[in-house]
C-alpha cells in the first residue's frame, strides 16, 4: 500500500475535494500530518473560483513508521482524504454473530463511500461507530450487535472515501453552527435561526425531532412545547420516563417534583405526586388510554396522543414506576429511537444530556442538531463526541421554547 522514501520510510499520495478552505479542512489535514510525526508535500492544489465550486488537493504524505502512517491515514481519511488508486475495499467475513474481523473499519458520522468491484457505493444508514457490510452491491452501516456470521465486513482503509460536511456558505440559517456555545445575549438570534432551520426542514420534506428531558417541565416549557406539537412543528418526541412522568404530574396535579408550577411553592406532601401520576396512568392502562378516558387533558404527552405524534420513552436504572410505555430493554429502546430519527432534518435536544449524546451518536453529519441547556457542559459533550453538526444554546430551556413557539406562530 505504501512506498519507500529516502528520508522517511513510508509515503502515500492522497486526494481531497470539497470546500477545503472555508471549512478549515485543509489546515486540519496539514496539522494531522505534523501531529503524527510526518511531513507533506502539496503536489497539486486547485481552489474553487466561486462559493459553490469545490477545491481539490493532491498531497504526498510521509511517516517514519508503519504505525504512525496508519494513525495518520486514519485521521486523514476522516477529513476526506483518499489514497490514490487504492483499489477496492477489503472485505472479510465475520466468523460469528456480533463479532467483526479484528481490523474492521469503524465509521464516523460523515458520508462514507466504499469501492466495490470498481464502483463507489454510498454506505446506507450512516452513523458513527459502526461497521460497513457490503452485500449484493449495497453497502450498509451496521452496529456491532447487528453483525451476523458470514457478513462481508469492510476492513483496513483501502477503497474508502469520507466526505466531510462543508460549511454552508449560501444558507445563512445555519451560519451560527460553528461548534461554539452561544451565550445568553445570543438567545433570540439562535431562536430565529433555529426557526429558519425548522422551516427549511419542512420545505425539504424532512422530520423535526425533539429530544427532551424533565427540565422542560420544571422550567415551564410544557405549554410552548405543546403548542409546537399541536401546530405540527414536531414530528416525534424522544425522551425518558422522567419527562413523561413530570409532564403528567404537572397536568394532573399542578406540580413538578412536588413544586407548584404556578407559584414555585412546595406542595404539602408533594414529594409523592410523581408516584400518584404514575399510579393514575397505570390505572388507566397507559398514556393513550388516559387521554381517551378524559383523565389526561393537557401537556406534552396529551398533545402527542391527540396529534398522533409518535413518542419513545427509553428507560434507565433510576426510573420510578416506570410508566407502561417506557421501553426498559436498552437495545429495543435504541432501535425505537433510530426508527424515529430516520429522515430527520433537524433535531432539538432540550436539556437531556444522556439522551442528547445517545441521539448524536445515531445521526449522520448532515442532520442539524440544536442542543439547548443551561449547563454549557452538555452541548460541549454532544459536540465532543463527534457530533460536529451540533450547536449549543446556553439558556433556560423553557424560555427558549417559549420564544421558539412565538417565532413559529405556534398556537
């Protein structure tokens, strides 16, 4: 695969295309070579003449050892570099279920192409931390637990191209998406641009998915979120047991975690109200049955049932109850989340670190994520785990939802 060099033992020639300059990809390519003790020589560089034209780069890279070359090439591959004339991707059969060959290629969330029998195949169901299986002329991203014995799994780095998402120069709606955390002063701007993203998703026929935590209830976000669901601005809700429990507690008893939502005062014996809410739903047979029986008459869960907006509640070890609809099997919950995320154009992550990170890992890089949390560590964690399309808005989630509902004229 690699050739000998007089000064450094190993060398490769790679190519990259795209918006290399304004997306800062080219400087990251150069930095990666130096980071792994290598050096580079630009053999050819052609800059795009307009803001819609891609640039192209041909680069010879050298490394002092095979190990450093492999680390360097892995990094460069993720930045969109592909070895020249590397041939078809290497396939090895999995020898047992849930076990990939030792040198399997692990995907990023960026668009991935695999060369097979001289043709470039785009990997379907793109997500990070997956394997690529090629069968019958189709490349598919598969989670490790979905690998079956005999599956032809892509190994090594030959015959693979990764196409990083470029910064969108012509659509200002996503101009604030720069992996930076916006401050309180920028909330109204972030809301306006989030609304523009949601409108664009609607025009493109893509789904808008909300990933929500119980803080939505605690901060008074139930009403504006209900308006967004009622006005068909949200196509699916992904959450845990806590959001649904406290939403229902608020709707039935006027408290959230035993605190009155109207005046913020602690309700006497309010600590048991969330259990009373779960008990009421259990008596009804489920959330939908409680709505049909007229027991549950408002709130996020009520609006989901009335508007037929699907919701998925993923369980955890700390759940009280849980509610009947909560999926307590982790694998089933992951599958149910993934099913609702298909065809998503925008995902709103609303004060739920656990579920936001999980969803970020499931999404391809071209799906926009707006992560709203009062704690700046949460959107930072979402971005740090490879979700480069995420932006953080540091603010009270109830305030954000209220401004967003107003901006979208949700009623």
